[in-house]
């Protein structure tokens, strides 16, 4: 079974040379730590920066240079700043190659719910609805089950949706799955996790073809 | 040169009244019009509808207007990090409309650019699209979103000149350029106000035509919301 860093490490393998990537808050943010250093990748943050670098050294924080999580950041050579409209032109116009975000629920049809729990304080969707409605390549990073042990991979989402038929791939602490017309196709197992473990943690339709390999990290 | 310079914040905010709709630039606490917000608190105008990506924190940004119960309605994409906001929202004192961030930006830009509405894929199939017109283009579904109508837009820039031309710094740019000229009156506060001729026309982010009044902000706290650093 993987921890959050393991999930990030596995997703980092999906990042290819020349990609512009938008990372959501939470596990997705960790992906930047594991991208191979022999490829060129630029990270976009929807508040208006392309070419994000690591956190600044202490004493070098700048209130005017932050990411979408409102954290102080730095920029790398070749970076650019832009307004919000331009930022979402990059996203809606499909110029960003890969979007990685967290989720509370994903349905076997690729619907995603990650912004609202009825009865709880709603903080808002931020840029998530724009990202999922537009991106061609969306990977969800999440735990396979919630804190109560219930599956987050469902036939149908029970929470209010963020987007419909948009998720292509899911990487959890247990598995890598692809969303197909017929349901979740199991691609890889996490180290030490059996197909039966994944079956019992998945409520939605699970497609298992042949031997499912263990993921290489 | 058409001079947009006003003496200070009180002249810049002349004409603000109860029950108006205001736009505020900024993302989190970065690039917010601190001086205009402080003066709105002083003026005590109430019943405001505020269009802003976020709603500040308890003791800074739009949180200051919330503390004084001056805001009737917030239109935002993300409103975490504010206890008073949460209290007013749950008690029903405050009306909140949450919309996708890109839609917020584009509804501002549409108002600035003379478009009555735009089609966006964001929110299709979700509760955000409920009651709205939808349409298919090339096999994909879109939601019709209307341009905002606002009385004042309050923006903050790094440098400006007396002609109203603006230059922003870093990610403090965010929604500010999209809101310039998107309301009846655009008020820009700047850290540095220069005579005309001092800014290179090639470097201007927002031309002065979109700005009605410009003033030098007396105090910028520029608070950091999440201070994250790495070790040397």
C-alpha cells in the first residue's frame, strides 16, 4: 500500500518531457518533488504563474509571489506572470497538458466530486470546475477509501459534482485505474496489495484483464 | 495627457453609496486594494454586493468589511480561511454565490470588453449550471454566463502614472487587470505613482483608458497568508 508520497511518486511517472502541468492542492502538490530531473516540465498555478519553482529561502519570501494555495513560492528561469483571464485561457484552451487533482469521489463514468459536502461549510470550487471541464488529460490522486473505510470509486457520485465524464486516470494508495466506457479498468496494483483487496475497496464496476502487474516506483 | 490622478483615497472613493456592487482585485491577500478597503470601512457604506475571488481573512482584506457587516452578498470562487464569513453564511446574514474561478475572471473581462455573456464549459452538469442556458458546440456542452454589472472596481497595482497606466508585480496581478474598466468607475491604488513619461509604453499591463481614478496608496501591509520556506 502506498502513502501520499508514494501516490505522488507514481503519478510523477505520467509527467512527460515538454509538459505544462497544473497541480492541485494536497497530494498533487507533492508530485513536483518526484518528477525526473532529465526532462523539461513547467508548472502552472492558476493564480497567474507559469514556471513555478520551490519555496523561497527564509527571509526571501515575497507577498507578491504566491501559488494557488496562497503559499510563498519562487520562479525558475523562463517563468512568466499573467492575469486570471489569461491563466484560465491556458486551462480552458487546453494549452495545459496535464491536470492532477484530488477528489472526494470519482464515478465509473469519469464524474468527479471534490468541492462540496452538503451540511458542511462550503469553501468553494476555486479553479477546479474550469480545470476538469477543459483538460484533456486529468489524473486524480486520492486514497481509495474515505476515513470511514467507504469506497471513493463509485458507480455514481453521491456528492455534488465538480465535473462530468472528465477523469481519465486515477492513482490511489492501492492501484492505478483507467476510466473506460465499461468502468474502472485495473492497470496496476500497489506493492503488497492483491486484486482482491482492490475489489473489496471498489464500489464501482472493476474490470480485471489477465494478470495485473505490481506498479514500479 | 488625460489626468486620472486624485489627491488620495477619500477623493478616489467619492460616489460610493449603500447597496452598490463592487469588484475587488486580488487573490487571497495578494494584490488586494488595501487602502480602498480600509476607507470603505471608515465610510461605513452597507448592503454591498462584492465580487472578489476570495473574502479575505478575519482581520484583513474583505474580512474587515465583513466584521462591520457591510457586505450583503459575496460572489467568489473560494472563501475558506475566514471564521466570521462562515458564521454569517451559516446564519443566513450573508448571501454567498460561489462560481468557478475562470468564470469569475471571464465575467469581469466580458464586462470590460463589451460582451453581454460568454459560453464556458466550466460547471456544466453541476449545480453551478442549474437554471442557466446551455448549448452544444462541436459535440461539447457549454454554460451561458453573463457579464458582471458593477458600480466600482477597486484594483491595486505596483506602479502607475498620472495617465492611469498600470504595471503589476508577480502574482499580485491576478484579477486586477480583468476588473479595470469592468465597472462604471475603476479606482486604482498604486505603490508608486509616477509622472507621465516615466513608464515605458512597452511595459504597460493596463492602459489608462480603463482607469478612471488613480492614487498613491498611503499604506500597504502586503500580508502573507501562507509563509512557506525551505532550508538553506
